[in-house]
C-alpha cells in the first residue's frame, strides 16, 4: 500500500488519539443541541488548492452556531469597510464569556456581536445565508427544527439585543436583529463545509474549489485577527499561546482553525468545555496543526517544540 499523504497521516493520528477522548458535555441551554449523539467525531482539512482530507463522521451535519459570526462579519466588512466595523463593533478581546452582559457594561454597551445591515429582516437573513454558502458549500441550510429550538430559548440574547439598543449600538429593530442572529446560528453544515470556509479565509477570500473571489483580500486578515482575539471566547489567549492559529468555535461542537495561505482545519465533536468550545475538536485541530508544524508565531527556522 502506498504511504498516505502527510496531511492524511496527521489527521488519522489526531483522530485516533483524540477522536473518542472523554470529557465535556453537550450544550443543553438549546434543547436541540442536548440530543445530538455525543460520540460523533470528525476531522477535516481543506487546502487552498481544493485538496481535501478527512476522518470520522465527516458528513454529519451539525449546528454552525457562533461560527456563523465570522461569515456575518465578512459580510459586514464587505458592505461597510473595516474602519466602520472597527468603530461600531471593535476588535478587542473581552476576556469574558460569549454571552456576557458584564462585557457590555464594561465597554459602555459597545457590542461583541456582528453588525447588521439595513433592509428587511428577510433580506438580511437571505444575504447572511448566501455568504455562509459562498464561503463554504451550497448545501449549508437552515434547520427549522433547530431554529425553533433556539428561538424558543433565546431570552438571554434578546436581553443583549435590548442592551445594545439602549446603548445606541443597534441599527435596526432589536428583536428583528435577534431573530436574524438566531437564524444565522441555526444552519447545519458538515465538517468538510466548515474546513472549506477555513480554506476560503486562508486564501485571502478565494473559494478553494470554485476559484471564485468571495471576499476582498484586504478583509480576510481582519477576520483572522478577530478570530485570534475572540474566536474561543475567554480561552482565546490560551489557544493562541498553545496553538498559535486563528480559530472559531460554536456550541454545536464545531471548531475551525485557519493556516493563512495554506488550509482550513475543521473538527466536530459535541461535548464542550466550560468556555463552550468542543473538547475533542480543540485537541484534534491542535494536533494536526502541531504535526504539520503550523503556528503563526513560530519563526520558520525554529524547530518544534
Ligand atoms: N446561538 C448560540 C448563542 O447565541 C451560539 C453561541 C456559541 O456558539 N458560542 O447562544
């Protein structure tokens, strides 16, 4: 048998080592997520040249949740430009949980969630869904069941929307914004689609399979910088310290890291740590990056560790 490709070998090793690691628990504040089988595990790499490698339950479609924020941020950057996004949202780490009210209080109500555009809620939703599909794959789609589950239990997020409104950082009806945000979190995608989003970001906005430019090249470094600052919420610093790649998690169990110019590394496994990041997802992605020698802060000449 021919030797497997080094990327495939790195994936197989990481999957074998961490694919069934115990620990963590499914998100349960969204009822839909509590019932996702917690043994599911998948790991995938999509390179900027479109080549793909994977292991595990890679075709299982899971909830995108907060990973959607990088897609909506991309749309906001395309529509408004980076200066306005920085002024209205900011790009600093809060050091606090993803749904922290305290973070808003500490920053005079300045938001952490993506800018929403003018226009009707339906129009905004369709554009947000379209950018998820353009960055990833056409089969990313809303789950009515998941959306109903989230809309029925998002009182905390509705409170955040009203606080943003009160502080002057909401540019449309707050309940409409919360409705669209909840829908953007309620799409399903598989681990290959997630890695494809990573590859599009890795290539400066060019889709790895279609070759189409989805984003302006100047916007992707800003998305990756935001991912470094806040992608794993209050454990983003530990991730940067140990792995050194921009990354984004979602409470659906998805986990994505980007190696600029090279690849997206994606994983899925439902059990989360206390910060809301996939326990096995982080381990698997970190192991692939480490085996392949990718860490943005390592000088090319220095050998690991
Ligand atoms: N829809 C979820 C929420 O807003 C997403 C959170 C996440 O993935 N971190 O609570």
